[in-house]
């Protein structure tokens, strides 16, 4: 087990001297009941661990935030048991255009309709509070998980066996003892501060007003997602979940969060879109979009995930998606450590794998943001000329925004498929289950120390033929899939099993 980082000062102490302090025990404590914390709780609870979530607010956050999630996020929600319910609230987006004031297309990303290799649509427009409601209801149904609302984290201590975290609650001070803690308490993350983990500032800082509306008449609304790259007022206009549409307006010199939210100003900003009477404003908020990355994602038994670990401008629609990837990456590793006694050095692979991916996603968000947020008219004219000529030469970006692979970690080396998502055929993820799984042509030797599925297993009835074809394309008899549905490797069953046992540092 990796000891707490001795170079970090001790985190603050819980006030266990309070007469009403009650210590209760759990496998994993999650601080923060936002979407990342609740999905993390669902994944861990579905893997059989005992989980508690402590959330300082009484209810979910009601203001505008994520409007888009990608196919991989849907796949994580599938693993959490809520994808079908979520999908029923979404709308599929087929195109994302960056246009100038004259309507010329500067960049176009076409994701098309239909399924991706994950088995879910590439681009899903959402209403974040609706999804958070679905997540919380699902958590309520888990017998081995619980959510404490109005519990505010105040500090923790950790030792060789676990972490004790302290909370103020409406009923007095409380503490929870856990083997591990997931710090999912958002951008300002009190638990990241308590662990004394600093953030790199990656250098983006723009304030935008976000206006969410309820659609009454969809006919005047654009049928794709738009970034209007107008140097006089950079503007976003995107679809959301069922029945909603969003506008975002960059704050310009002279605007303040108060002045831009005045009804007259909102009417002036919305006027060019000619949607008077077609939409009703539901809610609005001003945000400062930044880009930050935690220097350390783990301190002993504390693991950062979601906005607590990384922040990005929203132009690639990836902040929440990244947090969901974090907890998917951690859940199966924590289950191996807590249920099967795997050395917890395995958890060090979390930052190694996730950080380069998130760094690239942040860079993408910044690059797109720099295209949109250009306010110098001369520079904007040059940008337009350059992007239009590039588009004439190269055509449109095919498919969704390209995302990088995970960094080095628990993957077989020298394996072309290692680190890719395994394709999902006919809900095959659900048959593979929450942990690592070896899928092979014929039953493997009986002494393999890992779950396996033979392709003729009746559970694979609907996906076996497609999996078989895919394995044949890889010229492999087996694939070892990790719990987060990334491929560990393809090849021979026994070799894969031995390499995996070595990679997670347990005996084959
Ligand atoms: C305008 C906007 C647009 C966005 N668009 C997209 C998009 O299209 N796609 C996308 O993927 N992402 C998008 N995002 C980002 C996305 O909303 C966030 O990444 C996501 O909400 C982060 O979830 P989280 O659970 O990590 O943090 P949060 O949702 O912030 O949850 C943290 C929780 O911790 C709780 N907490 C804080 N302190 C304590 C404490 N002391 N004790 C206990 N609990 C505490 C908070 O109350 C909160 O409930 C957007 C964000 C904004 C602002």
C-alpha cells in the first residue's frame, strides 16, 4: 500500500471531541453528491462495495451547467444502471458548427446520427439537473449505498488502515471512517484543499452568461449546435435535453454579471435570434470559464475525481464526461483492492492513465475557446480567412471531436488494441460485468485467476457473432477487457491473463 505523501502537511483534524460525534464505517466515502460523486457511488455499489456519499446541499444544483455528453459518458451511465432513463431525456446532436457573423462556416464537426462503437449516440444533449435526479433516485435504490445531504465536509485524517472524515450536519458534528475517500466536491473542492493539493492554472479566463430556455415553438431554432464567432459578442446557441435550448453570451468590456442579467439586456442579446414567443427563459447564471488541473490526483487514501481534479472551458462539452471517465477508471481498481486484496499501488495508475487524456481534452477546450472568444476584429478577420481556406482544402472534421487515448498504465505493452475502448455489441458490457473480464473463443484453462466468458456462453447469445468477427479482425482468440471497458490487450487467453496478473501486481 502506498503511504500518505509525507511531504504533505497533515490534513485538518475532525472534532471527535464533540459529544454528538458518531463514527460509522464504510468501504468508500464520497465527498460531494454532484453527478461525478453519485455515478462513482453507483459504480462502486454495483461492484458490491459499501458506499456513503456526503453532500453539503439539501438538493441538486439547479443552475445551468452541462448540455452535452458523449457516447463514452453514456456507456459509464449504462454501467451505473441509468443509461436508458437518461437517454429518454436527451436529444441527439448531429452537427456542431463554428460560424462567423456573415454565416460562413469556419469549422464543422459532424457526428451523424446513430450508434458509435460504445453502442450509444456520439453526441447527446442533456439537462444536467434531470440527469442528476435520475442518478439520485438510482442511488436510493441501492441497499449498500447511502446519501447524506446537508453534511458539510470539514476535514480528515488518514492512517495506514483508512480515513476519518468530519462533517457538520443539521444534527451536530458527525464523522465517517472509510478505507478510501473519493473527493468529488467540485471546482472549489474543500477536500482537495484539506489534502493540500495545488492546481496548475492552464491559462484560460473568460466570463460568460448562460441562458437556458424552455421551448414553446421549435420552428425558429437552429437545428444544429452553433458557436457564433462574432468578435463584437461571441455567442453560443446549443440544443439541450428534451424541450430546452441554450444561449451563452461572452461578457464584453463594460458588462458586469449584474448588468448583463438585466431583462432589457437579455432582450437585446436574444433579439437577433428572433425567438420572441418561441422560448421562455427558465434560468441563467454567469460563469468564469477557466482551465485548471490538480498536480496530484491521489494523496494516500484520498483520490480526486471530476471538477475537483480538473476544470476546462465548456466548448468541447467534456467537463462532466471527463469526471465520469475518472470514476469509471477508479471503480474497478478500488474493487480489486478492497475485495481481492490487490496491492493498492494499482491506484497510482489512475493519474498516469487519466491525466494525459484530461490534459488533451482541456487543450482542445482551450483551442476551441480561443477560436470563439476572439474579440479583436482584425484578428477575427484573419482567423476567418485562415479557417475558411483550411476547410476548403481539408473538408470538415469527420466524426466527433477527436479524443486522445489514456496514458500508460494497466495495459499490455506492444498491443495495438490496448487502451482502446472495446466495441459494445447488443449490450455486451452488461454481460462482461463491472470487473475485468477475459472473453475467449473457447473456455480457457481452468486455473486462470480472472473472470472469463466463452463466446458460446448463452449470456452472449446476441453479441457472440459480432464479437467473433471482431476477434477475427484482430487475429486474436481472446480479448481482456478492463472494468471501464478499455481493452487491456488481445491475443491468447493464457498470455493475457498472465500479463494482466503482472500488471495489477498479483500472482498469476
Ligand atoms: C456553463 C457550463 C456548461 C458546461 N457544459 C458542459 C457540457 O456540455 N458537457 C460536459 O461534459 N460538462 C460541461 N460542464 C461541466 C460540468 O457541469 C461539470 O464538469 C460537472 O458538473 C462536474 O461534476 P462534479 O460532480 O465533479 O462537481 P459538482 O457538480 O460541482 O459537484 C460537487 C458537489 O460537491 C458538493 N460539495 C462542495 N463542498 C462540499 C463540502 N464541504 N462537503 C460536502 N459536499 C460538498 C457540492 O455541493 C456539489 O454538489 C459545464 C459547466 C458549466 C458551468
